C-alpha cells in the first residue's frame, strides 16, 4: 500500500494528512537538545515511538545507539528513512507501527523508549502504556513528552482553538491531552505494573524555530499539520475560516519571542514523563 492510498484508521489518516515533516523541521534544535539530556550512548537499543521523520530518533542514533523509529504514518516513515540515508547513519531504521499494538516487537528488548508528542495521540492510552512497558527491558526507562491541557503556550492553545471549530469527537474518544495530566499518567502506568514511585515528571520547554513571519508560520500549520488542516476544513464549511485564521495569527504573534524580522521563535511547555522500569541494573 502506498502513502497516497486511503486508510480506515482515523489516527493514521490524521498524521498522513498534509506533511508533518514541514512542522518537524522547526523542531529539530529542541529535539536534539532533549535527546542529549537522556544519557543515551552506544550500548543502548532505543525505540522512538511516534517518531515522525526522526526529530529525536536521528539525534539518538548520532549518539551511537542502535535506534528503531516507529510511526503510524507511512509517509513519515519514508521521510525518516530518507533523512537517515542522507545523514549516512547505519545504526537506525524506521518502520510503520501502531503504539496501541506493537506486534512484532519483542518483550523487554529496548534499553530506552522515547515518545515525544507521538504516542500521546494514539487512541487507546491504557494499551499504549502496556506496550511501552512491555517492550522496555527491566532496568530500562521510558521518556514521554506530552502537551498539557489548558497550558497557555503554543501547541495546547493551537489544539484548543482548533477544537472550537471542529465537530465534537465520537463517543468514547479519550483526549490525547490527558497524557499531560500527572494523575492520568500515574494511573495508566500503574495498570501496566509500574508503581507511582517509578514515575517522575518535569515541566520542560520545546522551541519552534521558523524562518519567516508568525503569519507565515500559521500558514505552514494550515497547509501541512493534520489537526489544523481538519479545523480549517470544518471552519470553511461554516464560513468561519477567517475567524480561525485571525485567532491563530494572534496566538503566534503574541507568543513569538524573536526580536529579528521575519523570524519566529515560539516556546511551548510540555510534561516530560520518565518511567524507570523496575529491574536489577538501571540504565545509566
């Protein structure tokens, strides 16, 4: 099946819509900085779940680790493979997969499992937590980066604004933003067998770097970011696309910290979750 064919999986369809690589390009610096804080080294086998085109997977491979990037979007898997070849990295591979069911990945096989703004969007969070724990070896660790509901910074506000213009979600829908709530994270990993004392939290910051104006950055999201594309599709049907555009432009302009013309730098707060999977020899 090619990336241009349709899919019956709504989550897959969302992330294959547009071209998330265009957004990911503005996130590279923060992705590399985050990975450099995780203590990854050449003896580690790393899984990056919801890896996109390698914003954190490729920096992990550059540290010498053996890396597998898994994403539900086939176009992003292809893009990551191309990037790895361009970087001449032979210790990384990409494959398509669903964070709710990592069939084919053996139990207890990864030293470090990373998911930065990836697995949080999978529709079955309890299954995600179970799979994250299942594939991590005893003594290994899981690191998630999750957007925080109600947070005043960029991404949480993009998703909040966009949701006001889209139809209500289907019955049974679980908001991905709940991965940014500590009590929900505790609960999900507890049912996967991880005691609360093995889960820690840190408020961290990601910065988007875009060479262009804030209005042009909004246009990038409108053209290439699945959730924003869906919001504009719905807004256009209701004659409200101009209102949505104005709201997002105000948000981006207000939050940009750049002092340089035609450059946009916007920080976004997220919840960094670290899970230390019980075992004899913790990952150092």
